[in-house]
């Protein structure tokens, strides 16, 4: 596979660990182990009883059952647990795609959902989201992009980095376009449990036979360091994924799955407080945008905890993001990491005081630069 570097990861490697204020993340405020144990009731004795044997290629039966019950159609045979959803995305794309296949991808978007197909030498057809249209996906454009040669359509709604989403009716329409030509529809649902106005979308695997859903504990659940994700899809595709996995990670770590099962059994206890905080923080972003119209234009996200404002007057925000970090200790992500250089990704899922402080410092830097430095 000929992969280009992932600019988002390059940026985070340079700045994430030393940021004074991080308002860049696409996930909510992370939980600690003590909090995880308190919310799940997992005792130290249960952790001590774990023997470090090998694990199941597709995940333990209990964990797969719990995922199937909450997000799937109840059939654990359609579930594979992975090292973050990143592993699931990479396994599924590697299993399904061959050089020359046509693949529809969304831009701006998260690099794995675009670049893996490029690296696998597929022909990508870009379904572009336009800021001027408030990022709203244009379904008639998708209809033109999907052809008899389309092997897969890859989407992520609610979306990173724009926060835009679709209704369930639109989800079914997207599935209809894929079904018309027998294409797979890969749906990254990383933010499905982080929505503000509409109920969560169903997992795509429950509404389309060639639909494959990805999900993770890294975003809505506040557990990115646990590295736990999964996908839901046809058993034959999962079997092909296992054949690839036999050469890489083999299986998800039993310790991770022990903790994950506890989280799955108490999912709402993890989700609800963080969603409440995200909802309040989203209002702060709304107020900030309304108070600084000369500097930023924002479409408020329908889901997730990232907004993707355009910085007025900037053709490429990279230097601004570097200045903001160096001079004011604030981490955001340059839009170029998502193929939209006039924008920055702003994460509002963290502690409210940090968000407020970070936005104030950002406004100061914008004002300073607007004044000609
Ligand atoms: C849309 C989307 N999908 C997948 C991932 C991968 O996350 P993880 O491997 O931690 O589950 C990310 C991480 O930022 C993401 O934004």
C-alpha cells in the first residue's frame, strides 16, 4: 500500500503532549481508570483474576453480544472488535478494495476514510461538502458520483471535522444509491451517540445488507486511550478481515475487552454526563461565534464535539495555528489536515473552563493578527 503521511497525526505528534489548553479534540473529556471502575463496578479482584491468554479473533462472545444488542440487529456474528475503530476501518478497506476500484469519499474528512482507498490504488470520487451550503451533504451529487463501477461509498455522519449530519431518511437514501449498484456502504458512526437535536442514527448494518458500520469508545465514551473499537457487517467480510488480522494484531487485548464489557453494560452512565457537558459547551461556541463575526464564521455542529470554523481572511490557517500554540499555549487543528485550509478544527468536548479560556486566547490572537500583528 502506498500511503501518504497523515497531517493530522503529524500535527498532534508535535503539539498534543505539550499543549497548555487543548481545544482541538474530536472526543469528549477523557475518563480515568478510577472513574471507569466507579461507573462499571469492576473490582480490582476481577482485574487480578485475568490471565493473559490469547483472545478471540473477532472479540469475546460476551462483548460481541453486548454490541450486537445495543447497535446491531442482535446477531453477534456480524461484530468484530478492534484496536480502536481505526483498525476496523483499515481491515475492512484492505479486505474489500482492489487497485482500480471506484470509491466515493467525502471531503473535507478524516484521513483514514479517504487516504486508505488512495493508498490501495482505488479511483476516488469526491463527494464534497461546501461551507457555503453549511456543509449539508447534497444527495443529488452523490447520485451522480455512484456508478456501476463503484465498489464502496465511505461516509461519516455525524462528521469529523464539520459536525454535519443527515436524517435517517437521508441515510436510507444514501443506502439506496449504494444498493442500486451493489456497492458496499461504509458508515463511520464514531459520533452517533453524540447528537444534539435528533435521535442517534441507526447502525448502517441494520438497514442495508452491504452496510458496514464502524464505532469506537474514543469519542462519545471518553476512552480514546483504551483503544477499543468495532465494526458491524456481513460475516463473510469479517472473515476476510480476520485473514488480514492474522498477520497484524491477531485480536483485541483481553484486558481491554474486560474493561470494555463493563463499559458496554453501563454505556449510558458514560455517555450522558459528557453529552450534557458537550451540549452546554456547544452554546459557548455559539456565543463566541456570535461575538466575533469579524474573525470567524461557524456552522454549529449537529453531532460530535468538533466545530470547523472558517477564519475570515485566512487562505491557510496553518501558520495561525502554530502562532496560537507558540504564543498562547492553545491547541487547535489546521483545516489543511482535513483538506480545507481556510478552517480550523475546534474541539468543545473538554472541560468548560478550558474551552472558555482557549476561546478567549484565540480571540486575542485573531485580533492581534487582524491588527497586522
Ligand atoms: C471519524 C473518525 N473515525 C475514526 C477515528 C479513529 O478513532 P479510534 O481508532 O480511536 O477509534 C477517528 C479519530 O479521530 C475519527 O475522527
